[in-house]
């Protein structure tokens, strides 16, 4: 329903209003796109459920979404630069079990570094495979996803790694600073750094150029390959960090096939936010709004006691609407 | 499949085949067409000319059903029509042929021609009947095309023939051609002209939209000049000249076609030296470029001019040979290095390899110099905006706002954004590959002035163009390429059209004798 409002607003205006003013308005409306449905949903949930707009519930949502938000923020860069990374779920799982494995045996600091480092390395391999060997990113990262999940099972040997006694490791995500957990603080820091990288630096500008028109960017002096490798490295590292945070958050880790599916949740969040699947357009703040929008829907289903069976259907519909909007706006342009 | 029979004469010959009455169309607040009234005679070639944005393509698209008019009426063969899609137009015998042919590269030529109307037997395409129908069609159209080749292997000019055949196979009586020769070389253009004449002679009506005034004058029976969405005049082509058309298009007389040439100083140093350069499509090419000199690089399409340019710039791999810039800087390794050394290139296609669509004019202009406009990796927006605004204004880019996406600009203004990007690099050598392709007369002159003024400031300019006039009008010296080699160098009195053409066309026997 909320998307309907948006479509009408964004796409009927130019005909009714016309002129450059109308055009400017379309651009502006499209660029705030996701905020409108997000705010509407937020208000509706606040009005219909008394437990929604409470500090505990909202912080809980952020805590649960911290991993997804970090990965999705980094994934936004990959998409904008013209790639796609389907291995983030597997990396997230691998980083989780790796850090758990070493947390049981060595110091928590080393465990954290190894978890993130694993993500960094896999991201680097992704980048090299897709740019140097020119293997399609979709296929390359899908293959990598299988490989990495397999490695996760090797690390755990099929067991659940329990860290309940390793509270110093858990402290990474569970310490409260100003009544907010460190998982959230870490997420905010990572998202802000990634967002600033994209929106204020030359590197960020080159990402837009590489995804918008790779050949033109190359002829303009942009090292497109290097930029794309960098986005995969950032994506892998972010997935590693997210895996470590979640392991510390729940104090256990196991190799789970569900982890690979996280890549799709992340992708859904990015695209619902309005970042183009075709590259060259998008923003990190949009991704944050997109991921949280999806999370709010899940939370709403829970609080309003709707049949959760319909939650996935809603998600799928949303995703189609988001991609459709993108396609429609491109056709207009 | 009747297709190419004589025209039916359901009405008197005096009734125009197509009539437009008070047709209007606006996009947003822009009035693209303003009360356009036009009559197109049956069996004639009717040309539409005008600057970019004058509304000629919009008009063509309305006739062919790709756009619908906001107001006005359209009469086809005396009956009022209103097409909601190209398909509806096709059903009434109106077809469109675009600059970039709409083909399915994987299918064969014959399959492309009969796409969606394949001769069937029990639901399956009958290949035998398809081939027979194709043979009949090409014979009627008067040109050859390999029916069994996959269409993706055809050259652009041949792909357009596929579209022409497709139109004929649907029995189209009116064919709208939008810049059909823009992407073609000289001999292919000649061939297409033949086809257009044959079509008109067989009773088809052609609406020809073209930037090339000489083409218009040699092909068209009638010319309509549009300016700012209005019809300025409709006249018999025989009564017009290029300058009369330009004057009507611009609304003022055009004083000079080319800015005056200022030859470089006699002792001007060599700024770019290319020696025995081999690269994909280029064989042992050599030439020098001096400061303040404009050197035209001429040759047929496929002679290796763009390939040479790309290799010199470092966008294509260099197999052997040397590219040296003043001071001994070795370029030709990567675009980044070339740009840093002051060697810039305006690529052949601004759409495919020039601009980042979706980003603003400012961002497009600053892209190559972004590092200099940032500190510690962070873009200094104000510095960027001011620098970009400076060069965009100097290049005469006009548009609603420099912060708006470049998509919204006209072709000429888009090209000027690319010039602005080059200017911001502080070039010492500039390679301009077809810098005026697809831009209107006014923008063309601005681009000429840009290149000559850069040369006057001591920049070496290598100009690639398929328009000989342009080469001759701007260059101090011409290098001719054929089959990947630099085969002739012409200067002074030897620099004329026939000398260039004979060097470009020379047969293989004499080509072999050239070192």
C-alpha cells in the first residue's frame, strides 16, 4: 500500500505539473523515494501497536539488524560500481565460525581479527576473480558462496560452537555504552564510514562512474578494475565484521545453510532502498532505509500478530515493486 | 509479401499521401512541436531538417507511432489515423528505420526480416518458404543480403538494410528514416542513397530526417525546415542550397563554416610523435604532431583511425612501436597515464564511451581531474563546482542546471561537456575522434572554434572525422590511413578532396608498395 502512494506521487506529477519545475520535483521525489513508505509504515505501526515505538523494541530491531545493515551498506558500493556479491552470506557465516573457533582457543582479539581478516581475503579473491579473470560477478560470487560455506562446515565439523563462557569475546557486541549495545555502535560506525567513503571521496565518485559507464570511466582515467576490486574487498570485510558481531551477540556459531540466504535479504534491502541493480546509482542511506523498512515489516507482523506466512509474500511483492520503479524511471529518462 | 508493387492509386495523384494538421507535442514544459502542418506527396522523398531539438525526430516518431501527439490530426491517404504504437502504424503501412537498427543479433538475417510474420507450417517456421520469401524480397528491393548469416555479424549499414527489408515485407508504403547514414562510411552512404532512390521510384513515400544537408539536397524532392518545433518553410529541394537551409535552420545567416586557419609557427616543436605503432587494427603507423597544429586523420570507416587514436591514448594495447610526448614522456600505456601527461581524447561515441549518464554535468566535467580537486581523497565540492562551472561556461554548455544529469542535455551540449572535461585536464595534445557526430550546426561551429582556439594556444590537435569538409576546413595537414597503415601525408595545395580519396581508396596493388 505504501509503495502505491509513492508510485503515484513520483510518476503522475510530471504530466500534471509539467515544466522544469515538475521535472525537478520528480528527481527530488525519486531520490527521497524510500523515505515516504518508511515513514508511513513507522507511523502506522506506532499507532496500531503500543509496544512498537518503545526504546526497547526499536533498539532490539537495530541490534538484530546490525549485521545486515553493515553488509548491505558495503554491498551498496559493489552494486553501484557495477558488480554484485552473492557470497556475503557465506562469508558472514565463515567469519562467525572462524572467530568462534579461535575464541575458544586463543585470545578474543585474535579471534576477531581472524574473522574479519577471513572476510577481507575472500573479498579480495572475489575482486580478482571478477575483474582480472573477468568472470561474471553473479556466478563467481555464487560459486564462492558454495566454497566458503563448505569451509565453514570444515571448521565446525558439523558442531555448534558454544561460547557462553567466553564473555570477554561477547563483550565486543554486548557491552552497553549510553544504554546502547556495542553491536549497534559498531554498526553505526561502519555504516557512516562506508557512507562517507561513497558520498564524499574521489573513490566513491569513481564507483559511480565505473558502474554508470565502465568504458567511459576508463577513458576518463578511472582505474575501473581497481575500484571494483576495492568494492569486493570492502564487501567481504564488512561481511566478516558482521559475522563476528553476530557470533559475539548470540555467543554461539555453527555452519548453517541459512547464512547463504542472507545475501538475498541484503540484496533485497539495497534494492528496496532504491539503489539500482544495474549500477551507477544509489546511496548508503537509502540502503539503511531499505533494510530497516523490511525489518519493520517483519516486526509489524510480529507485534500485530499477523500470520507470518504472508510476510515473505509481502517482501517479494515489495522487491518487485522496487525493481519495477527503477525500470520505470529509467525508461522515462 | 507483395511489398514492392506499384503504388495503389485509390485517390487522385494530387492528394498528399500523408497530411499533418496542427500537430503539437510537448515534453514537460518544452514545446517540442508547435502547430506543425505538413503534406507529404506520395512517392516522394520528403526531408526534415533542423538543429538538434528542432523537433524533427519527434515528428518522425509521431508519424511512425512511437509517440502520440498532444493535439492535431494526421491523415494517411486521406483517412484520419492516430497510432498508439509502432505496431499499429505498421499495420497501416508506416514503418520506421532508425539510426541504430533494431535487430536480434542471434537470429539470421532472413529470420530478422520476417520476425513475427514468419511463414509457418503447422505452427513451425518453414525454413524453405522463409528463404524463398527472402529471395523474392531482396530481388524486389534491388539489393543483396546474405539471408542465412546471423544478423549480429552484419555491418551497421547492412543491418539497416534488414530494417528496410522488414518494412517492405510488411508492405510499408511510408518509411520514416531517422539519420540513416549517421553511422555509415562514404561508400555505404552512397549505397543507401541508391536504395532510397529506388524505393521512391517504386512508389514508396520516404520521410528522411538528416543532419547532412548535402545528402538532403541530393535525395529529397521536398525539404521542410523546422526550428524550435515550428515549420519554418517547406520548399522544393531543387530551389534550396546548403546555405539557404542553414540560414532557415538557424534563423540567421551563418557567416563562416569554419573558423580561419592559423598555421603553427615554423619552428613549433613536435609535441606528439608516433613511430611504427602497431595495435589491433593498426599496422606500423607513424606521424608527428607539432604544437599549435591541427592534423586531420582521414580514411574510410574501418581504415583504423579510431583504433590508432585509442592505441595512442593508451585505451587499446600497443603491440609494438613508440608513442612519445614532448619531454620524452612515454604514453600509450593507460588512459590514466596519458591524461596525467597532458594527452587527452574525445572518444568516438559520447554515449558508449564518453559520458556517465545519470551523473551531473559538473561531475562529468570534473571526472578526469578529480584528484586535483580533492584533498586527502575527499572531493572539495566547492572547488570542484567552481572549476567545472568555469570550463562548462567556456565551452558554452547550455542547460537548465549544471547539477542536473547530463541525460537531459541535447547532443551538442553533451559533446561540449566532454570538451569541458578535456579542457580541465590542461591538455597539450588533444585527440578528437568524430567530435561533431550527431550535433547540430550551431554546436558544430562552437566545437570547431574550440579546437582552433586550443591550437592557437599551442595545443596539438589530432582530428578524426568522416566528413572530408571538416578535415579540409580545419586541418593544417592531413594524414590518410588505409588498412591500418598511414599511407599518405598531404599539406598545402596537395590537401584536397580528391587526393585524400585516392589515397584512402587506392587499390591493394599500390597499397602493397607503400612501406
